[in-house]
């Protein structure tokens, strides 16, 4: 049986990068898809996390407070 830790991190990053669809109708859809991939295992989560948080949308002062 093979686990995520058996694959080199570079391979996981390439796979996840290929799944990152930038032409999604909405950014929310894109992030939902990536988040689902991040639930695969902790190694996938580590590769997905930077893509999920590369662009944040803060809609209110309360959002800023939660981020801080």
C-alpha cells in the first residue's frame, strides 16, 4: 500500500498544481475544489494550503479582525 508520504513532495506539488483551475467561474468554486483535495492527507494539505491562501478577500473590518 502506498501513502502520500511515499511520493516525493515535488510530485505532489505538480499534481496539485495541475488541479488548480484558474478559469473557474468563481474563486469560491476553485477554493472548494482545492480544499477537497487538501482533505486527502496531510501531505496534500501542505501542498494545497499555499494555493488556498495566496489571495484573500476581506469584505469587512470584522474579516480583518478575524484574520489578525
